[in-house]
């Protein structure tokens, strides 16, 4: 990853902290170049491991903006974890590939991550492009 990408990871994290996200202690971040995942149209793009508090980003073949958007989504999951929203009951069945279709609690966490992660990322980008 180049310096600009790392710079934006740090700035986006700071922006999210300043806009209501509980993110500290910060998660570990793992960057994975995986050509097999990149070739799979339904392959992994990112995930959050609540046990190790790790955000994993798959970067092969992806635009940096798309990777940052995935990062914002996973950081919301980190915030959910730190805020106690990822309880044993809520996380039941999380290992199932269709967890978001089978577990309403996990579905709600996903909805929240999509909504807040995407809107915070959009606001971050717009603030940089157009100022506040």
C-alpha cells in the first residue's frame, strides 16, 4: 500500500472517531493481497474478527476508494463490538455464510454498518473534496 492510502486510513479513522464512533482501542488492520478472492465475483472484500479485534481488507484488483469504503464498514463493526452490541446471543450463527439472512440481530448489525459506514465515508470524501 502506498503512503496516500495509509494516510487516508488514518484520517478516515480520525474522522469516524470525531463523528460519534467508538473505535479506541483501535483494531489491528491486516491487508491481504489474494488473487483468488479477487477473481471470485462473490469473493471476500473485507471482514471484522471481533475476538481478535482485527479488520481484514482484501486489496487485489480493487480501487483504493472501494477498499476505504470497506474499511469504514468494518470499523463500524469494531465500534459495535466495543459498545457491547456483539453479544454471545447476537453473534449466534455468525460463522454461517448466510448469517445476515438467518439471524435478525446480525442483520441489524450489518444494516447499521452499511448505513453508518457508507455515509461517514461519503461525508469524509465530500469534506476533503468540497470543504466543510
